[in-house]
């Protein structure tokens, strides 16, 4: 395709402009920029304008068929007429009569998207009314193709018509010597020499002349014959290279592309600066939010430190009260107490655990009330500081006060103390004294009975032995009784002491378990309150996260477009450095 490099450059630039327009719209830049980019894209679509003129039967139709690969004459696109035909792209074939001498023809041919073709009547039939050709189309034309027939290149009308073109537009003129396949090479050489000489005489310089055979070029493109040879013999290769060089190296067109790229790169630079500024602001806000969150985390640690003291005090209260309870139990866990209760149980185990829990609750409740108040103060102070820092650093005003109201704290305090009481109650009940102590006391009372019984039996037996004058048997019976009673005494003492030690170990374990559960409770309560407070930051963090994803995507697209424009500049520079060969 002729002008392929230029149109590829233009197409890539158009795609880049559309991408930039999307970034401008996404980046909420000036709507004027979007409109400017839209106009730039449309301006790039300006087609390359060919004006084709020459005498009747010079082979213009065949030449255009070969040049663009469209059968103008066979499809009826070029009816025989003395009007100027201005070919443009259209969805269907349509004729629009502009005036008596000009008619627009819309044709569904793809090449007409990039090229507009102005076909003129034969120069030997141009009337005075056809001055539109020289006054309207030649100044606007990117290229004027004068088609001469190699059969009769001496026709005066073409040369006379050329003289009507203003000298400043002659730089866009190319001579086409058509139908060269009807002449011998030697004859073509003579004709070319004559045309160059005549050009120098009449116009003071030579026009580029390309001897071609449109018939062979068209056959090369439309038939299955030896395409390479036909195309080489047609002379179209040099002509197409020349036209492509004009398209690619044409000053006004490349200047327009250069200007378009300059404007686009300025907008891209502005967008980059704008995006960079937004990224900086977003990062500053993100750092500020992180600092606020870190401050809340640090405050929660300080709050836990305050509550840890209350945990220690409560555990100490539990240990002290269990020690008191153990001391009271030890008074009952003796052999003497068992002997005293041998006839009737006087040792009570009722409500031991409830009394223990009640005493611990009574001593620790003031501490936990102060802890709840400290927690309320810390949360309130943290919420106030958070609101102030959000307004100062993030420029965000909270619609609602993040501090919980008094009703919340009253309910929170009741729930807090209720959970504390429940924990103390469960740990007191975990000692299971009301289940195990009655059995221990019952065993000790039974052993006391066996001690008394052993002594009584020994004394009775000794009496019988004394009556029988059996002093040896009496001594043995009394000895056994005296020996059995202390043994039963020692067994009772050992069982009672072992139970007391087990109960003491249980109390110590319960105190440590209570410490663990208190710590978990205050951590849960504190974390829950600070987590609720931090939820105020979450919408802002989510918003900043979404902004980061958008900014990162925009940054990547800006970088991609920057590379694309750099590549386009390099491509345009290489095209601009290529001078059309004569």
C-alpha cells in the first residue's frame, strides 16, 4: 500500500490519542483537553488528496485502477462525463452534484478512507468553467498527477493546462508517462528526454517523470500471472516509492503530526504531574492514617497496661481469700476435730464456694469499676485525638462523633462487671470443695469411731483376761488396742493433710487460671472497643486503597503512552529524514 509507513504512524498516533483522551477523562482533567484531543484525532483523518489530470485517452482510468487496486471504470465509478469527479469514501455508491462542473462521488472503497481522488476531464476538453481545478483543488492537493500517453505525449493541451497552475503549487506535480508497454524502450528514452527539455524551457525546472504501464501493474495485482516480473516491468515500484516518500516526508502532514504529538505530550506531561501530585497527596493521607492507626494501637497497649494492674489485684484478692478459706478448712481437717464430731457432725461445708466468690467480688469490684472508668476515659480521649488528627492531616471531617455515649458505657460497665463476677464464680466452683469435702470429713469421722472402738474393745477384752487371771493375754489385748488407735489416728491425719495439700494446689491453679482468663477478658474488651474505633478509619482506608489502584493503573498507562510517543517520535524522525527520490 502506498504511504504505508505514514498511515501506520498516523494510525498508531490516533490510537495513542484515543488512549490519552481516556486517561484525561479518567484523571478528571480539563474537559477542554478531551475536546482538543477529539479534534486532533479527527484532524489526523484528513485524507491525502490526489488530483489526476491529462488528455482524453491518456489512460488515467487504467492508471488509477492500477494505483489503488479498484476497478473504477468497470464498476461504473467513473462515468464518461465532462465534470470534475471528487471521489470520497461512503457506505454505498452515491453521487452528489455540487454544481455544473463538480460532482462528489461516494464509494465504499477502503482506500478512499485515506485517499481522496479528484479526477478531471481530459485537458483537451476542459472548458473555462473548469478553473475550479486550478483554483480549488490544486492548492489543496497533496499531489497532482499529470498523465501523458506514451502513444502521443506531444499534446499541447496538457502543457497549456499546466501553465495555468501557480508556480508555488508546481512542487506537488509529478508526470506520469502512461502506456509505456506500447512503445519500445528506446522510444521511451527519447520521449523522456523531450519532456525534461520542454519542462526546463517552459517552467525553468524538471518535473519528476515516471514511465509506467498501468496495464501490467493492474495485471500484477489482479491476476495469478508472474506478479513480480509484471510489477517490475510496469515501473510502478519506483512511482509508489516516490508517492510513499511524498506522503511520509510531506512537510505539512508531518508538521501536523509533530504538532499533534507536541500537544499530546504536553497534555500527557500535565496529566503525569497531576497524577504525581495526587499520588503524593494520597500517600501523605495514607501515612497519616497509618500514624493514627498506630497511635490507636499504642493507646490500646497503654490501656491494657492499666487493666493489667487490676487483673493482678483481683488475682491477689482471690489468693488471699482462698488462703483464708483454707485456714478455716484446716481447723476442720484435724483428727481432734474428727473426734469432736464423732458423735455428731459439727463441721459445715455449705456455701464455701459461694462465700469465697462473694468475698472476692466484694473486694475486687471497686477495682474493676475504676478499670471500666479508665477504659471509658482512654477510649474517649483516643476518639477525640483521632477526630482532631483526621481533620488536621487527612482533611476529613467525621459526620458522627466516634465516642460512645453514656448509655453505651453504662451497658458496657454492667456487662464488664457481670463477666468478671461470672469468672470468679466459675473459678471458685472449680475447686469442687462442696462436692469433695463432705466425703473427706465423713471418712475422718469414721476413722475416729474406729479409734474409739479399738480402745473400747481393747479395754473390755483386757477386763475378761484379768478375770481369767490371764495376764499375758490381757497385756497383748491392751497392747493391740493401744497400738491400733494411734495407727488409725495417723491414717486419718495423713488423709486430711493430703486433701488440704490437694486443695491448696487447686487454689493456686485456680488463681493462675483466673489470671489467664482475666487477661483474655480485658484484652477482648479492649480490642473490641478499639476495633470499633478503628472502623471509623476503614472507609477512608478503603477509599485510599481504591485511589492507589486507580493511580497505579494510571501511572502504568501514562508510562506506556510515554514510551509510545517516544517510539512515534523516532518513527517520524526516520520518515522525515527520507527525501523523496526523483
